[in-house]
C-alpha cells in the first residue's frame, strides 16, 4: 500500500478501536437507547447533507425497503445489543468478541451464498476462529455471573447481525454508492430509535464525560470513520481496507486495559490470536491458480463493515 493508505489504515484502527471505551463511559449516565440514538443522530446529521450534495441519496430510489432492513441489521439491532452488552462486560472483551465477525460472515455465506466454496483452508480457519471465540468466552466469562454471560451473548449476536447486514448488501445493494447506504441507514435508524431514546432520556443533562463520549461516537467513530474508510478503499481496495478488522480490536483492548484497568489474561490473548488467524484463513481470497476453474463470483458489494 502507499504511505497515505497506511496512514488512513492507522487512523481507521483508532476510529474503530475507540468506540467501546466511549460507550462504557457514556453508560455511566445514559441509557443504552439514548447512547445509540445520540451517536446515530449525530452521524446522520453529518452524512445526509454530504450524501444529498453528491447525489448519493438519489441512487437509493426504489431501494428503501432494503435500506430499511439494513438499518435494522447494521445499526439499530447490533448497536443496541453491543451497548446493552457493555453494561455487563468490559470494553476490551466486547472488542475481542466482535473480532470474530468475519467468521460469522463466512458461516452465513456458506449457507446462503452458492458461490462460496467450503475449501479445507476456509473450514480450518472457521474451526480455529470458533475455538478462539470459545476460549475468550470461557476464560473471561466462565467464572462470571449470569449477567456477564448474557452480556457476552448479546455482543456475539451483534456480530451475527453485522454479518447478516453484509449479506444483505451483497444481495440487494451492491451497486449503490456506500455513502448513500450509510447516510440512509443512519437516518432511518435515528427515526426508529427516537421513541426509545426519549423514553429513557435522563431527567437532567448528562455530565461532560458522557456527552463528549456520545459526540465522539457520532462524529469520529461513525461519520468520520466511514468517510476515511471509503477513502482507503478508493486508494488501496477493499481487501487492504479490511485489515482494520484485525487492527482495531487491538486498539480497543489496549485502551480498556490502560485507561479502565480492565484485566487481560494470557489465555484471552491466545483466544484473540486464534480468532484473528481463523478470520484471516477463512476470508483469504484463493490464489489465481486455484480459482481458474472455479465458478465466477458476483461483483463484490460495497465494503460495509460492521462497527460499534
């Protein structure tokens, strides 16, 4: 990659590595629906004018049913699950569990995408990654209470929802500009989240820490992150941009351990390593020689990575 692309990748690793820390801070004063509404609304207010000015919203004509479904799968459901999950588990564990998202994408693709081939390397990667997830859950939550186990389960369900969103984009929205997709989904999600957010709004204005955390989540980890992400795709392609799935969890864990004093055991590190290796093996593209006789795959969808 070019130097600029490496700098953008580093920026993305931070932008998508910090949300779990700021979610944890925001939850000290705000309800999960209010946190999700705040960040989504802020992002929509930034992205919708940009998408309109560039004509990206016009390309959504006739696709609003798919956009509505995507807003549920890619924004409302996973962000609520993650935020409720963080009420009971650490920010670093949240990031580690979500690092297995590529494994869920591959699992769903094997079932619902006939073009996916279940080769030995992919199956080995899935096995290694799932063992890693089991290790992370077992060592971090095995001795925990029921609420901690529920929190971890909610985060894993969020990863599955993100994976389903990726499949929906591939099937229904592959030819739509990504900026229009993200602006449309955050806009619809803001409307859907508004009643729950207002019903659980605090009686008094939140303190500076919680308010600033929501602002960071909306402006940096959502609006700016997506703009940087698509700039990185334009420079180096979706494959290079996907490296952020492996780098951002490490940033999240480092922040949780350093700033919040969250524990990190050697067994957890080993589980994380298995998740990363398994994801890499399961999602790695075959070499040209091995794909010469393979069934042609459809045009790839816009890289709509799931992130909290």
